[in-house]
């Protein structure tokens, strides 16, 4: 059963953010950053904007 049509896309973005963190040791991801042609920086920016989060 699919609970949310966006759940799979969020899971992919989260997996790439985790990979970025594993490689760099932080989540201050530039908006232009890509991993395996996935725009992880743009994904993180959207998550911060939706959650009203800021980077310190």
C-alpha cells in the first residue's frame, strides 16, 4: 500500500543526503551539489524551505 505519492521520492533524497553526510561529515550541502547525477543540494534546499529550517 502506498501511503504517500511523495514517500519514494523523499526516501531517495534522504538516501543521497545520508551519502553526502557520510562522505563529507556534514549536511551543509551547496544547492548545486550532485551525487550520481541526483541534485541532492536542491533536494536539501527544498526540505529546509518546507520545514522552515536554517543552517547555522
